[in-house]
């Protein structure tokens, strides 16, 4: 695993030299980019401790989160396999009328070039507003997705993937169309809020005349180093959320998450994925009125350590779930309507997805309740076999659904990663 701050590990495992990490903006001559490296070394050592992932080089103590970087180029796009960053910006754009295949290609070329530059902390181009000048890339990833509408508008209807059909309406959906769907989707993750917002602003300005912002949302996850040891983050209901995700090292992971070559989906999408997005508001006033043991019953896991109900006191979140386990009274330890029972692949014909959601908190609603919840994001090889059957089940029989409102929705084809010198979407457009 690469450890030097002046080299980038690309997703294909190759390394690439760059100007020494934190001072590269100054080397590039960007105005105002005289940078201070190594501040707060002691705190930084802790902050960087849990940022390691398959495509994510460890950062030596003393450099903080700033210089950490995720290579833009590779087999898959960034922002899928890496550990979640502390901040996310989600946005969707609609193509302007009359923008055909060539206009779309020009935009994606430009966006890819810019995302690759920003991922190593370089300024974008003339549209860079210089608001993140003194920050490193902070593990910036930019992930692009294509909505169903894009294919008709760009004259590519014959290349629309079969998996990109609209999601069915689920019972109790309360969806706002203005905050869902969209022709082009962008997920921007970074360990610094300004870095993420800056990247979105640059992409938006570059799109002027070609694509207009349709909706935008901000989210957050745990900041690296916030806990004494690396552990799965908590959501705004206080649950450890993400434990039983498919793990990259496990057999069959790629088949669950990525589109295989030679299958039902078009060849251009091989190595890509599908992303299902749901903005799910949590009814926190109701949830927080429940005693903790009732909250645990709703999920099927302990709140303190995330261990499955019925597991021994010293079990941890990674203890395998025993859905047949019984309590002392002979009743199922994980209740029939517990979220983890209803959502489990075993209850859904093996349906699986890689969940990578972020919390949001956007103030209060008119009734004084928090406008807060989960920006649910799940990558999968085919939503018709992943998200849809699971959500069908959850909407009918999940104890958690009484505390949730699905308010916005989108499904996007996520193209494979771009090779060096290439752009995301190239396999579709060239
Ligand atoms: C359709 C898919 C899912 C939606 C929508 C969903 C919403 C949602 N989930 C939580 C909290 C937790 N979910 C957990 C596990 C879990 N959830 C899903 C699917 C959806 N969740 C799956 C497939 C699983 C794994 C089930 C298993 O195999 O064990 C957990 C437990 C910890 C974990 O494994 O992640 C929590 C907690 C919320 C709050 C929420 C909507 C806001
Ligand atoms: Fe869940």
C-alpha cells in the first residue's frame, strides 16, 4: 500500500508522481496558494487513522486530511468503494434543449478533466472561483451518473440500459419530482465541506448552457478520527448503519455491485453500476419517544454496539446475524418485522446492494420537526434485482417504515471509470 504524500495511487494500483502533496497549488502558481503544511500533527495522526481503503492511500501522521487523495482514473469511478467522506454534495442536472450527443460529450470531457484535476488538488480552469485554494483534495471523489431522460434527449435511446427503468411506486411514497431524477447525476464526496461545495460550483459553472441544475442536497457522515477506533458510522436515529454491507473482499462482491460484461446490460456499462437514490426523512420526534429497547426491536440490532439481537453481550457489530435465534421467552430475537430481517438478502432471493448513504439535516419544518434523515445511496448491478424487491418488502412489512418518509427518488446508470486521458461516459459516446 502506498504511503507517500507525493504519489497518488490510482484505482488500477499504479502510482503516479505529483508535486509534493500540500504545496502543489503554490507550485502551480495559483494566486494566494501559499500553504502551511503539517499543522497540528498530533491531532492529524488520529484524524487519518481510519481513511484506508482499497483505493485510498494512507496519509502519514502530520499531514492531516488535506492531502489524502483518491485517484480519478480506474476501472470503476471513485466514490463507490472508498470509505465514505465526511461531506457529500449530491446534484442532478437536466440537459438543455437541443444539446445532442456532441454537446453531452463535450461536457463530460470537461467535467472529467476537471474532476481529475481537483482530485489531486489542482485548480479546475477559468471557472475555478478560488474558494478552496488553501485546502488539499481531502479525498475528493466525483461520481457521475446518467438518468433515463438523458438517453432520449441525446439521441441515445437505443443505448439506454434495461436496468434504468423508473422505480415502481411504493406504498407511502411521498415523492417530490422536483427533487428527484434528472438527466445527469453527480455525487461529490470530500472530507471538507468547502472542498465539496467548491467542486459542485465549478461543475455547475462549466455546465452553463449545456445542463441546468435541477436539484442539490448536502449530506454528512462521520468525520475521520471522530471515534477512538475506526467503526461503522451512525445515522441520525443513532444506529450503527452499514455493518452488513457486501464487503469487497468477499466472493461475489463484484457481481452484486458492478455490471458484468456480456450480460443483459449494454457493453458500454460493463464495469459500471446502478445507483438508487432516496431522500428519506426520519420522523425523529416519534422515534426519539421510543425507549431504546423498542428502537432496537425495530432494527433487530443493539443500539450500543450494533450487535444483532440475541447475540452475547461481548458480541460486536460484525457478529453474524442468526435470524433463527430465540430469546428466553422462546420468541424470535430478531422480530418478524425487524428491519434487518425484512431487508436481508436471505429474505429477498439474494437481492443485495452496497449502501453508502449520508445523513442530512436541513433545519426545521413548519411544524417544528427536524427536516432530517438519510440520503440513501445504494450501488448495485441491477436495481430490478437489488433495490426494488427489497423496498417492496420494506414498504409493506418493515417496522422501521413507520418512522420514515421517502421524499425524493432517482435511479442512475453509473458508467465505468475513465482510463488515463479518457472521460467518464466515453464507452457510451465514442
Ligand atoms: C431498500 C433498501 C433499504 C432502504 C431504503 C433502507 C433504509 C434505511 N435503513 C436504515 C437503517 C439500517 N439498515 C440496516 C440494514 C440494512 N438495510 C438494508 C436496506 C435498506 N435500508 C439492507 C439490505 C440492510 C442489511 C440487512 C442485512 O443483511 O443484515 C441497518 C443495520 C446495520 C447494517 O447492516 O447496516 C440499519 C441500522 C435506515 C435508518 C433507513 C432509512 C432512513
Ligand atoms: Fe436499512
